[in-house]
């Protein structure tokens, strides 16, 4: 198993066999990590870090997201 490089803004948590980016609040069915803070949604990119979501947040958007706190509590 490899190690994750230390950086000031990147921290990882290990849970259920997945490396979870620091700040992740949700996971999508395809494995994409999401953060929702005060209703603002961002998704995790291995290249860019947290990226802003510019689409509509409706039930269709929310249907394939699972809250991490409920999955790994």
C-alpha cells in the first residue's frame, strides 16, 4: 500500500477501503466524493482538489449521493 504525500490542504481518512479526501461529506454511487457546506456543493478532483458544482441541486442530483456520516458512523 502506498502513502499519500503530505500537503497543507490535503488530508485523507481511511474508511471502508476507500481514501476519503478531507472535508468530504457525501459519496456518489460512482465513487465521486462531494462536500456540501452551507448548501454549496463541491466535488473532489484528483488533479484540482475541490471544484465547485454549477448545476441544479434537485432531487435527481441528490438521489445518487450518500452522506458519509451515516455510512461510516
